[in-house]
């Protein structure tokens, strides 16, 4: 039996200007907004992990406040966002 592709939802919080910039960038890349945001986020995951690891070393294990991104995607993709 084929496994069902599970979905997850991520929330993006941004200003109206940032939202307009996201829409324009997605249009320029001929992507949907969802695809553009997911591609951008996944492309920055490794950088964030390194930043968090260094921050923990420099600040006694504490982590700076995090924001959440809103995006519908496959569960596997969403799992990559969990640190």
C-alpha cells in the first residue's frame, strides 16, 4: 500500500511590504508563493543550524527568540525546519 503524503502548515509573519516583496520575488522566479517561500526557507536551514550552534556555545546554551514561518508543505520538508 502506498504511503499517503502527509501535509504540514507553517505560519509566515511579515509586514505588508515584506509580503509584497515575497510576491514579486516569486513572480520573478515563476514560482507560486508557497514554492518560493519553502525553497527560500529550506535553502537557509543549514546556515541557521550553524548560527544556533555557535550562539549556544557563546551564550551558555540559551537560544535567541525564534519566529515561525507559515507555509503548507510536505511533512518531511517541515521536519527539516525543526532544530
